[in-house]
C-alpha cells in the first residue's frame, strides 16, 4: 500500500472514530520527540548515491537533474506520489533561476503538471520554447498540458510542429494531433489520421508507440468499437505496463463489453492509484465494495483537505456509482 493509500485508510478510520477520539490525541511536549521517521530512506544503493551527490552541492544543476529524473522514474514505477514531491523540491530552486537550462525547467514542469498546476507548467514551457522553438520535449509537454486544459486549437499548433520536425517526436505529434482533433469534435477525421499511419514504422520508440495505440484505442471506444479499443489498449499496456491511464481505460472497456472478471484481474495491482481504486470499487460487491469505496472517498477527501488538485473525474465516477447524481455532475463540471 502506497503512502497516500495508507493516509487515506487512516483518514477513514479517524472519521469513523468520531470527535471523542480527537480529545485523546497524544501531543508530545519534547521538541526532540520523534513522531515518525519519514526521512530520505532510499530503496537502493544507486538512489542513495544520487542523493549523496546532490547533497554535496544542492545548487549544481547536473546532480539535481540526475536525482530528480530518478525520483520521477521511481514515482512512475511504484505509483508513489511522494517521489514526485521530492523531485519538485530538488528542482524548484534551480528551475526558477533565470540562468537555468531547459532540462531542469522541463522536469519541473512535469512535476507541476502532476499536481495539476497546468497554468504554472504552461508558463514555464512557454519560456523554454521562447528561447528554443526546436525543443521537442518542451513542445510535447506543452501540447499535453494544453490537451488536458481543453485548449485544442493551441494544442494542434504544437502537435503540428512535432510532426513537422520529422524526428522521434513526430509519432507523438501524430497522436496528440488526433487527440486535439477529437477534442474539437472531429473524431472520424482523427481516426482516419491514425488509421493511415504505419504505427510501427513511425514510432520505433516504445513509449511513443504505446501512446499512439492508447489514443487510437480511445478514439475507437468513442466510436463504440469496443473490440478495436480493447485490442489497442491491450497492446499499449503491454508496451507501457506502468501507465495507469491506459490500464484504467482498458478496464472500463472490458467491463463495458461484459468481461468484468478480466477487468477486475487487470486492476489487481500493488499500490493502486486512485483511478484504479475507484474502478476496483465499481466492480466489487458486498463488504469489499464498501471498503474500497471508503478508501477511495478518503483519498479524495485527503487531497481536498491538503489543498491538492482533486481527481475530479474519479470523484464524479465514485459519486455516480453511489447514486449521487448531483455530486457527480458537480465533480464533472469541476473537471
């Protein structure tokens, strides 16, 4: 169970305990009392070396980039948001300097995007691209941010630039261009674009190929082609098994087709994200269903109480699954 899930379970227990328990809290009087050790424990020697190198000179851009990159990779592999927070803390003082290069600023924009500070991420990427319009990494990231924000016309411009670059970013450009077209209501045009693209030839990079297939699956699902969507989602997930958005989409498509058992098996992962947890709750029954709903509800409440960007899509799904249509509509509108 990941850190947020543990905290969510703790929050649910505390809520059930009532106000009487609050008066019995232990408050240490010794300022040196150690409540919990949540320090810089590292899971392996390689990460410890990277941390030590950064600690030797926290102002050095090179060691900060190496450590932050490792943190972000660990966050994706373990579904542990704590590592994103650590990456942000390492990068913030460097990325905000006027003399910072594009690399730490791109990485910092990723951390901002993760916690849904899309405006901050886009502003940072605007600055990077203002200095170097050929920075395909920054352009792809800005296209992603714009797609999430529903800025489809602006995203199309970035996507087209990626396609025109005719390098490794071209495959990502085709996929995000299809997403931008579909976002603007041109689903069939978007499907045609990807149907005519030789995916294996255009996207030798595994991550880019997985993204292309996931987008093609999404477009197939929106066109009510569940079999086509499931085939594309499955291949995409085999290429990028840590991509929870694809896993969630595949589970939704399987459940919609009636393959509930397969969907439940797919969602059975260690330390599930809130997106997967909500879907587990939707497909569960009896006491297990109530326990999963309590965990997911507490997780979203925890995000709200901490001032984090709430997973409004999952909040809407959870409310709808519980029959609260008004709350579902409110969360969907916030999303």
